[in-house]
C-alpha cells in the first residue's frame, strides 16, 4: 500500500485514525503495530515474514548485546554476529541477482554456461530502510547510546511504524523511544500534521508526477532520437521529479507521525539551493547522510587520519551509498561520482582554501547534481553515456529526432516550471513567519492542496514513490 493511492488516502487513513483516536491509551501501541504489519503485508504479501523475522531477531540481538555489556568480548561477538545477519539478509534479497550478473560477466558467462541460473529473489519493499534502522538500533545499544526495547511490542512498533517504514526518514530508536512509551497529540499537532501531509501529497501528485511524465518520455528514447535540448530537458525534469517525489514522501511521513504523536527527524532542507556538493549532502536525505556519517565514516576514521585517509573514506562511503540505493552499475557509478566530487571539494579547500560560493557555487552544484541524476535514472551505463554525450554537445545530430516542444504538454510544462521555482527560490522566506494571517492562509492552502491533489489522484492512475524500490 502506498501513500499516493486512493486506497490509502480514502480508506486506510480514515479507518485507522477513526479507530486509533477512540481506543484507550494502552491499546494504541498494539493497534499501531498490527496496523503497520497489515499495511506492509497488503503490498508485500508473504514477504512480510522478512520484516517479522527482522523484528524478532533484532529485538533478541539488542537484549543479548545489553545483557552481555559487562563482558566486552562476548558483547562484541554478539553485536558483530547481529550485524552480519542483517547485512547477509540485505545482500541476499537485494544484491543476489546483481552479484550473479557481475560474476557471470567477469567469468565470460561461465555461470550461465554451467547451468547456474540467476537467482530469482523477490525484493522486500523498504528492506534497505528497515535494515539500516535495525543496524542503528543494535549499534547504539552496543556503544551505550541507548537502552534496548523493554518488550517485543515496543521494538516491533519502532521497527515497523508504517508512516516511515517504506522510505524513511531513517529514525533512531533513541529519538522516539520516549514517544513510544508516552505521547500526546494536541490540536496544533493535528493541524500541523495534516498540513505537512497535504504538502507532501501535493509535491508528489502535482509536481513530481507531472515532471516524471516528461522525464519518462525522454529516458525511453533510443540514442538516435536524442538531441541536446531534449536530453537536458529529461535530466532537469528527473531532478525535479526525484526531489518532490522523495521530499513529498518524507513530508507525508512526518505529517502522519505528528497525527500519532511522533516527531520524526527532517529529511530535506532545500538541497538544490546548496553552494557545494558537500553542502548538498547535508541537505539531501539527511537521515541517510547522518547514518553513513555516524555508523561508517566516523568509525573508519572520518577526517582524523590525515587527508588521504579522509579521501579514501569519502569514496568508500559513497560507493556503498550508491549500492544502498540500487543493485546496478549505474548506482555504483553515481555513488563513486559523488564521492569523487566531495573528495575534490575537500582537496581544493585543504590545498588552496578554494570553495564554491554564492550564485557560482549554486550553479556549479546544480550542474554536478543534475549530471549525477542521469546515472541514477538511466537503465544502463551506455544509456547514461548517450544522454551525457548529447548534453555535452558531443553526440550525433540531425536526422528525424523529436523536437523539444513535443515533450512539453501545457500542464506538464507549467507544473515543471513551478517545481523549478520552488526548488531554487526561497519562497517561504519571503513571508512573515509569525503572522496570524499567513498561518491562516497556510492552513487554507493546505486544505486546497489536499483537495486538488486528491482530485488529480482520483482522476489518474497513481505512480508509486521512486524510493519504494530501495
């Protein structure tokens, strides 16, 4: 079940909250847990057993790590065993096919020649997200940053909480443990939660889906149908689509969390206004960035082991970040590309005290990020190369190629333009933040956006969120 579907908005949400608010306080957590399992099972079917298994295993692992805390060697062994099991499950379900393909390519097709078929594994929805949450949970217990959950229900609710189960934000147990045990919902939280949910729905339905229609049309073209203008249009449209699609999901998750009494961490902070790629990664998918920082980059030595070790750590972290996003060479190259950009920026700052700033910095960052999204969206490396050749004016020209105008239907072009403005211009900063009139206007705008988005959703086939496949 996905947030941007009629079933979720017009059936699941009203039924769930109608029951939730009528239940006595002690019954609310069990109800959330059961509803979350149903939410996942509805779309995943029997694969829900992977999630349930993860809940049981990581709860037991957390208790065991805490119970053996006084015996460092034993506690460490339990911790690393738990890490290995979580990583092994993730690798099997997400990367078995990719690893088979890579091994088959390296051996010149020997695997297929000897009858070793490609593994046919069904990818559990959101496995990258809930596995990273599990790893953060056991790591924080191991380092003493949090206590283990008091009951299987308490941990199961944290691990399967439906608003952020599928695509984040990646929430640490310590951040919401207090609210799992005791929370309240005020009218202000209900108002803010609905407004945030409506904002996210509008981002997805109004902006992302229309920009995505343009991007899909361009990225489906054969190389001999591409032209520089069309290739740039596709790259820009996808850049807007993925921003509003993913930040829209995060807004909806945060809004639903507020309606339940939870305060989830923010995940986006206007990333396309960044003045360097380094700053971009402080503003884009912030809960993933801090996960890699705290659980991988810093333990590897961070920037404390000298410049060359720092560069190696950056490249390794972003190589794994690319793999986390998808099992494919395009994701690996995308990750390495960003790692090399961050390494280059750090080198320039360290060597010459040179850092991009102002408008030039923002233009440079946008160019680098948009080029990177071409790898991320492309179906193969040759596909990405064909698009980048056209974007750099190095590809073939002439012949019967679709014109730029043919991809710009009136409504799609206007929504894309709105998305570009909202992504680049700090519109909200132009309004007074504490004005009662502005606050009332925002509430009315949220209601109008929700109604308009719901009307568009009812009239069209919904598109799943992009990050659901990760």
